[in-house]
């Protein structure tokens, strides 16, 4: 059962099918850019829904893509927008509470539906800018 407001059901859950569409959109953009990436899609709570690692993608991008997606979902912003405040005590505290897995660097964007954060797409393996471009391509494929 979904969330109802004024007898109207809100679609506030990112489904596995949607998460896989986001992954495919990000991978398609990576192929266009001729780069190898890792792409993670998480739900609103930062928990992994879908993940793929392209052949030849750097192994460090596995954690990087997931950490950026978690940060984006946690704050409802592109993860690169969090970089400047990454050392703020509140952000550090939230990250510590999550096992220091949040990465507040460029490369992830939230999925927002009807004003609600329903998840995020994080990418690792390209430059920070390429990662963000691929993440946006993924989310825009919905």
C-alpha cells in the first residue's frame, strides 16, 4: 500500500524496474562518452536497489558510486553541492552515523517525484563531471 494524501495515492517508492532503467540510462551515456563506470541506484533511505559495474571500470568506483548516491538521497541534492559543507559538524555526524559511507563529492543526483526524494543515482569511474553527467542521464531516462 502506498502513501495517500487527500485520498490520492502518491508514487513515493522507486521500483526495481525504475532503478534498472536509471542504471541503463547512465551506462548508455558512459558508452557515449567512451568511459567505464560503476552505477548505483539507492532508495530514499540510501539503501542499494540496483548496481552495475562496466567491464574495465575501476574497482574504487564501486564504493564511490554507492557513497555518492547515499549522500544525494540523504540530502536531496546533487552530491557535488554538498562538497563545500562536507566538514560541517552536522554532515560529518550524519555520515558517521551511517558508517562514514556517505561521499559528498560530485557524481550523484537525487530522484525526486512529486516533491519527494525517492532515491538517487551515483556514478564512479569517470571524472567528477563525467560521473554527474552519467547520473543525470540515468535519472532523466525515467
